[in-house]
C-alpha cells in the first residue's frame, strides 16, 4: 500500500508539498500548494490510483490516462518530468472531461484534437496524442479491448512553429551590444538579473545549470566553470543533469573571472551589512529574492525588455541566449564538435538542425577560400 506525507516549507510563503511512497520508494511528489487542504485534494486521486491498480473498460478517457501515468510515469524519473506530465494531464482533463473511452469515436477524437490545435503548437499537441495512444495500448495489453481511435488521427496546429532562425541572435554586432548593455546594468545591490543574463550569453549553460552553480564550482586559477547538475527554482532543489554529456567544464575568460570576483565581494559585503548568509553558497544568490534565486520567467521578462530597448530581433529567451553562444563560437570558426561538447550535447545533430543557415553560409565561405587557394 502506498502512503502519503505532507510537509510545510520553511520559506517565507510557507507552502505545502506532498510525497507518496511505497516502502522506501518515492512514487510521486509535488510542491507549491498554498494550503495543506489544496495539497490533500491534489494528492488524493493519485494515492487512490496507486492503491487501486486495475483498468476498467468503462473508464473515462481522463481516468485511463491518469491510470497509465500513475503506473508508468509518475515517480519513475525526476520531479520536473512528473510536473511536465501533470501539466499535460491537466490539459487532457480539461479537453476530454468525462467522455467514456470505450464510446469515443475516431471522428470525435479528431474534432477535439483540432480544437486543441487552434491554441497549441504542433509538438505539444503531438505529446498529448502520444500519451493518449500509449494509454490505449496500455489498456489493450491488459486485455481491455478498446478501439484505438488515435491510429489515423491527423495532428494539425494553427500555431506557427518558431523557426530555427528565431532561436538566436544572428549578428555579432547585436551580440556585442547585448553584452555591453548588460555590463552597464551591473549593480548587485539592485539586482542579480543582469549578471545571470550576461553569463547565459557568455557560457552557453542552460538556465538550470547556471543558477545551480556554487562558488566552489568556479576554478579561478585555471579559468573554468564546472557544471554537473541543475537547480529547479520552482521546487527549490537540485536535480540531475539533463544527460551524461551535460556534466562538463566550460572555459571562462579572465575578464569574466574578474566580474565574478567583483560579484563575490559585493555579495559578501551586502550580506555582512544586512546580517544575512548565502547558506547554499550560490554564485547568483541575491538577498532580495524569496529563495535567493530568480525563476526563469523573471529572466525571460528582463531579456525581452532589454531586446526591445535595443531594438534587436528576434526576441529570445534564456534558451535563446544559449543558442546565441553556440552561433558566436561557430561564427568565430570553432569546430562544431567542440561547440557540441561545450554545450553539453551528445552529438552535433542538434547544432546542425538549429544552425543550418549559418553552417551553409560558412560552407560557402570555405568553398570560396578553397577556390581562391586553387587559383
């Protein structure tokens, strides 16, 4: 039998979290509830599914999907992965309601998927369809015979997909303007945001990797930053790296090491003045924030404001800063294999996909140089 535990956080907001366990095994946990009552209400259906265990033919679509996720997904990977699936499950619940899965026809399913596609992107819609398809296959494996109405569904989205060219800044001049702008905004007493934006552009780290850094992760002597985990600002906890190749060392310039040294001095001075302590020794800790670290939405909002002020397009996010770092390295002639390694990719396929136009321009330039050499 699964059991459940409720815990109140020690932060200013005193939010609640729950954890469902079976013996010593963690099945599912979720945090951020304002009251214990909200946590209990949210956890109760999951606890029931863990303890019930059987699929019924008269289940609603929502019940079947929920059962599949509880048995196959929740508690098997990271909490952040659970959260992603919970958001998808909430969308399925909203769109399908109490429709019985054994009575749902293919035409009805297509209409519902088309409706969802009016306001969501293709990738998101495909993930919803994939979850529902796997839920049906899960039922069929249990000898519950349900028509697989997902088999011939057409997945259409009316939301334009962001092109690869919209994912990063293309001009080195724009990149330099951004770097200079952020440096002009450095003022630790006011905010840590400009520092975070700056080092996103200068290291190519994922947002979670960057804010997970502690001072001990900076090798000031040899000029490296070591990343080996991420920090989830919503759950306020460290989580595993995205993959094995995400564990890496990233070189950092003498100039940027000096910026970090000045940041450390300012951080220590303010903490002494206010009688505070950076207990986790975070690199990008700020005394004015609830948990010391800003969330990614705050950074994305600041980045949008900056790019609008500078009249630079496209408007990118923290992920776009990472992609811009990659494009700058490639533009400077750094080998694509090296760029992939620095960014924590397992191979070059992602870079080829994102920087297709840039790589083609570089190929043409190299061909021209070869022609000139042969002449």
